[in-house]
């Protein structure tokens, strides 16, 4: 059985469609990510699953039950908001316990749940502190601990790492994945960061302007993007047109050559060293387009800016992305 089933849900605001009809089934224990640029409807979809927003059309099913009309507090899920809010006058543990107290859970059980949640999010030494005595990352962990203390079947996370700096994001990313695996909770995760989506997810839903562009595993999405948007939004790509339509070739599949007879040719505009790989940016002859070639560093005759280069690839590495 699927934990979440969205059946042709759509959302209009003031007559304007912001989510076009969307059907999606999410498995128990799955880490599913909604990925797309700002304004594409990610938060709106989460809010419809949580019940804070009523779909204009369609149905939301949770664990085999139609919950479309059910208020948020009756649904067995928790939402960690894009802009999380802790109660400033409550300690970490009181913040985490708040929802459980509201549910009138026995005190002993609340204590157990809080102990477990602070341990999992590595907040045990900070449990007596107030939010203003915590860093942004620690506050975010409290928001996550508060959600997992409820032991929901489903956790909805709306850009939970959005407000954090790069290093904190990195640390929390691995923690989140680990947490999700250990708890076996179904995660529906929202981000506009493709790297985050690729690293965390079992499956990714790529959204653009309220529509699904593609649904697939990170591997499928990288290797077989189905639309121009999917091909260029996730990872770098080179898109070529042919009489049959568009196709894409990833930078690491392009082969630079000094001999003549390549499929394309051009001039190297830039050489970028990025640790284990380096990239050539090539301006093609007779075409406005530039291509990126990724090479490993073990190149005994390095390419130089201004040099002429032939650009080749194997036909098997062309990914057809439609007309
Ligand atoms: N209550 C509302 N009334 C009118 N329009 C709304 C409302 N809520 C959202 N929208 C519009 O719906 C569209 C989708 O918004 P949504 O918040 O779902 O986007 P998002 O993908 O979460 O973006 P971001 O990455 O910036 O958070 C936007 O164009 C937004 O302006
Ligand atoms: Mg949003």
C-alpha cells in the first residue's frame, strides 16, 4: 500500500493554476523530493498534503484513507516549515514536548520521546537552552526533533536547510538521511538545490511552472532526462539540435581531440580546474552555443585557452530529449 496517494490534485489561486493536475504515489519509507525553481508550486503541494491548503480539484489519500476534507491536526504527519518557528520563551526540550503535551500524552511517555528525539538530533547537551542561545543549524535540528518526537508516519520538510550556510547544510544533510533510514519514516522533502536532491532522494519529482517534468531515481534523472528542463536543471549538460530533435550529451561524455574529423569544432574559452576534474569551455564555430567538456586531471598535454579543439562523442551517449 502507498502511504501517500495524490490523485489528480490541482490548485488555483484567483483563477490562476499554480499546480497543474498531479498524480503521485509515495511508498512507505521512501525519501521523495520535490525539486524545482522558486515559485514552481513545491510548498503548495506540501501544504495540500498536510491539509493547510485545500486542492481545487482532486484527492489526497493517506494510508488508504481519503483525507481530502480532513483538517491538518487529524492527519498522521508533520510538516517542518520553510521558515521554522520555535517558541522563543521555551527551552529546547519544552519546544520538542509541546505538541505531545497538547495531545495529552502521559508525562513518562513524553519524557521518553523527548530523550529519544534529542539523542537522534544530537541536541542532548543543549536541551536546557533557549532558541536565542542556539546557532541556526541547532535551531533547525530542534524543529526536526520536534517533528520526529511525534513519530508521524510521514514527515514533510520544506527546504529545511535553506537558511543555513554551506558547511552546516553539508553536515545536516548526512544526518537527515541517516535519521530517515533509522526511523523508517516516509519523507517528502522540498528543495530547489539539485545536488541536495540527488544526494538524499530515493526518487525525485522535477517541477517547473506547476507541472511535473519528470519523476525518477537520481540515476534515471541524470542518465535519462526526458525534457529540456530536466536535462539542464539537474547537473551540467550540452544540448544539441539535429533534424530529429534535441539531444543532450553530458560534459564527461564529450571527447576533445587535436586531430581533424570531429563532429564539432571550436575554440577553448576557459579552462577550469576543479580538484579531481577540469573543464574546458568551448565556443563552437558557426554556432552561438558553448559546450563544457569535463576531463580527469591525468592529461599529459594540457589544453590551453585560445587553442582550437575538435569536439567528439559516442552516439550511445546521446540522450534524446524530445522534439
Ligand atoms: N495564498 C496564495 N495566494 C495566491 N498565490 C499564491 C498563494 N500561495 C502561493 N501562491 C503562488 O503560487 C505559486 C507557487 O508558490 P509556492 O509557494 O508553492 O512555490 P515554491 O515552489 O514553494 O517556491 P519557493 O522555492 O520560492 O518556496 C507562486 O507563484 C506563488 O506566488
Ligand atoms: Mg516554497
